[in-house]
């Protein structure tokens, strides 16, 4: 049984609820402007899970090698009061300068030691599935812009071609990074990226995130 407290439809109440012992562990959830979304995990192996692992390994390694800051895969709660949003992005990147200036910060729950990220992350990534297409491409695109997220990546591998977008924050909304021979530049990483895939011996997809200097 999942019990929603009466104050969960307010951002502050939602954050208390999700960080409490009452909330199920590893349950994907999102709050956006008074509405609560609970996601039933049913990721497609070849268009979601198969992407997440190689991308996370490559980008997590870059965060360490370049000493950029902190990098996380889904499961961390991120909240932004200005956007009236709270949720669990697929991947999160926080730069040292943003942490030092407290543009983004860690909030510790003194009762049980749980930690939440609050503010404006520098980089977020979402991998689109059938159940999350509207959320990732429209609702979260707007919410992340209102939250001041500098760079938002969207990967949609459900079609005949991979739709991989690097989006830059502008005052009027996100704009797509220019493409050159399939490469896109990331301002957060200071590198160019291309996402490719090929069939393996079983006929399934193998993905590779290629990186080169700008």
C-alpha cells in the first residue's frame, strides 16, 4: 500500500514524504507544479538499459578524469523551488564551482541521514521510454529550464535512428547544440559527443558514446 500524505501535493510536503521511511525505496517519482507522477519501472532493455550503462561509464569517467565535480546515476532526489519540481533524473552532473557558490547544494535530513540535492544542477540527462516521452521531451524540458539547468541531454533510441540532443539554456528556452557530422559540443564537459549503435551477435543493440576534444 502506498499512502500519499495530504500535504504531498505541495513541494515541501512532497519532499518530506519522499525522503521519509514511509516512501518505497527505489520508486521513481516526480513532483511538478502540484501533480505527482509515480513511474512503474519497465525500461526496455535495448533502448533504455543498454544505453544507460555505457553512457554512465563514459561520462562518470570524464567527471573524474577532468575533475569536474559530482556525477550520479538515477535514484538521487533533486528539487528546485523556482520550478516547483522534484524528481529523479536518469543522470546528474554538479560542477565544483556551482557547489562552492551554492547554486546547487546538498540538503541533509537530520532525522535519518538521507541526502537531497537542491537548486540548479549544471547537467541532467534523460533516456526516453514509451511511458516517459511526454515527460522527458515536454514537461521536464520546461521544468529543467525554469530550474536553471545549464545543459540538458535527451536520448531517444526507440526509432530507426537515435535522437540524441544536447540542449543549451537560453533565457527564452533551450536551444539545440549545432551538429557537425553527427557531433555535438557540450559546454559542461568541454568535449564533442556522438552516440552510435551497432548490432551484436544476438541481434541486439550495442551503444557507444564517442568523445573527442573541441
